[in-house]
C-alpha cells in the first residue's frame, strides 16, 4: 500500500491536504487546460477515501475537502470581478473565491456521504462501488444545477469539449450523462487498491476505458453524417469591441464605445464577401436606456443593413405604475427605420452581480453599475425576427443551464448568446463559458452564435463544433453564415435530463447487484 492510499485511509490534516490536492487536479481537467488524465488520480483517490471513512460524516468531509480544492481551482477567475473596482471590492476577491469553493463543496460532500451510506447497505464489490459513486456524484451535479437558483458551471462532462467526437455524447445523454461516463472511467482505477488479483482489477478498469472508446467511436461516426448546410441569405456580423470593464460604464467613454461599434459594424468584409444582413453586438453593448432614447436609436440605425437588423444588448429602465423603477438586462432587435421589433429581458439573473438576494438583510450594492437591482424577464426567450429562423435568446450565463435551454415551447432554429466576459479578464472563465455554449449546441442539435465583449465570440454548428471564432482579448469583427439546425432533434433535445438520470439509476441498481468472482474481496471491508 502506497503512502498515498495510507494517507487517504487515515484521519488527520495530511488526508485533508491530499484531498484538496486531488480536487485541484480534477480542476485542471476543466477548460482551458483539459488535462483529463488528472481525473484518474482525483476520482480514484476520492473514492478510496470515501470508502475508507469510518462514518458518513468522515466520508462527507472527504468530499468537502476534495470539493474545496476542485472549485477553488475551477473558479479562481471569480476574483477578477472584484478587481475591476479594486478600490471598493478588491479586498473581497480572496474570500469570495474561497467562500464560493467552500459553499459549492457541499455537493461533493453530500456525494461522499451518500456513497458511503449506500455502499454499507449493499455489502458491495469494488466495481459496484464505482457505479454507485458515479451515479451519486452526477445526481448532486444535477442538484447543483437548480438549487438556490442553480449554478451548473464546470460540470465534469465539460472537460471533453476539446474533442468534437467526445462532445457528441451530449446529443444523447446531455452533459450530465457525459459526466457520468467520465467519473465511471476515472474511478474504476480505484479497484487496483481493493482487488487481490491485478488481472481482475485490470479487466474492470478496462470497462471504463472501453466505455470512453465507445463514446469516441460513436461520436466520430456521428460527425461523418452530412451537415445540414447554412441558412440561405443570412450573413451575420459579430462585433467584439473589447471594451475593458473598468471603462465600460465611465461617463467620459460610453458614447465612444457606441461609436466604436458603429464603425466596426460598417467595415467592408476583409475577403470581399457579401455585406452582413444582421449585425450583432454583445451584452449591454449600449450603456444607455436604448429603448427609450429616440435620438440614439436614429443614430445607430445608420449601421443597420437594409432589410436587416441590429441585435444588441442594453439595459432597459422604465417606471412601473406603482412608481418603482424597473430595470432589465435586455436584448433588442432594431430595423433600419430605428424601430425596435423585438425585446428579450434576461430571465435568470446572477445573484450579487445583477441583484442582491435577501435585499432587506444584505444592505450592500451589487457588483454591476447602479444600485437598483435588475428584475427578471418573463416568457420563453424564443424570438421571431425578420429574415431569421426562430431564435432562442440567452444573455450571459443563461447558456450554462441545460434544462432551461431545452424547456422551450417550440424548437428554435438557432441560439443566440450575448455576453460580457470582460469581468473575468484573461482567465479560464471565458473558456469555460464557451465550453458550456458548445455543449448546448450539441445537446439541442441547433447552431449557437456567441457574441462577447472581450471574447470569446464564436459561431458553433449544431454538432457543437466551433466553426469560427474571435480570440479572447481581441478587437474585431467576425463575418459568418448561420448554420442550419439538424432536421431531427437529438434524444437529449426531446427527453432532457431524464436520460442521464435514468442512466444514473441503472448504475445505482447495477452497483447493488455487482458481485466479484467467488465473492472474494480483499481489503474491502473498512466499515465498522
């Protein structure tokens, strides 16, 4: 037994530090590094520690320490948001990252405790433990996606977005199903610690590797199917102005930001192609109450293509009948006559960024400009815009919620995600945000267009592949056709998270019935 496994099976601070380190390794598997092989020591080590725990509490603490390291590495970029106004909020950056990691670590803690509880009652075999652990882990990933408004960012399945072939599994079982497959494959290496026969351990570990091979092979075959082509007569221009967050709302710069985007919008295509039919600007690109400013609408209408649209983000303020101010984070579509033909108000707001929960108790202001909380919009987000297929509008992190993207009354022809990732600088955050967008496109079988202030702006096809993009921190325009959606929606688009939850249930039942050869298990009865 190595010192690592001895440490994982013992109580004390060394075990806690090792688990933090294993969680950090799992964080390095996330975008943009994609060091997926680190999932093997990370999850195998966590499972060994959970099974060796003497109580549910100890197993829960093992998961919590792991989660602390995992989320601290995965969400370090949250601290950048507090440095935009460093004088007022800079001191909050370290406690915000650690506090967020500590809070989110509750979910791995629950996974550890529940795994141990189930395994005690099943008198389980090593392979069964792997299946139970993977099912429980993904269940709590799913819970994290909706409890307390939800935050399904950096799900384990997102580690595969560097591989178009692996990403195709999301079309069938969603990102949660891809997480399940990943945790199974990585955790199977723990059986080497328990089984007396290396041959038996190797054969069980091969199950996980064969599973990954099958996913990759199936994805490769799916990508060989013909593409549906592009939408005829639609030429998009994505404008990425790269406005620094600390200048975005500065009074002396706001007009200049709008002029800059107007000039970028009317540039001739570098390759001499057709001029755009639709121009798209990022989230809150116009830092004024655009819908109520007639002069500003007339001025910006000069960049709208004939018979086309300018689609832009802007705050929307209006006074309600009771006299209170209503503030929304909105997306507007305006034609060449300076008429706003459609508006979408962001429905899923960012806690503390766009509103302060429990405002009566917590008296501090939100991080975004202004002291008035944003109000959530209503409706499905499906917009019917002239000259375009029906579009599902998503603002900022709304794109990270798989179930909400799937929950629309009609299937969209494409998804438009406008965002402002300038808050997070040159960090992992924008890459992770883009990875979520890729997965939504693959899950739904529809293209996704992402327009970001500082990047990464991209056109993603219905298979989740990035067709064209503007790099993080670049200023520029991206002219591209709009890919068509798949004619037949993939299974996930029809059944949603039920498919992944059903797979998890199968793993849970399978783990309960797993029996080793001759029912002989070495070093597998730590429970007392």
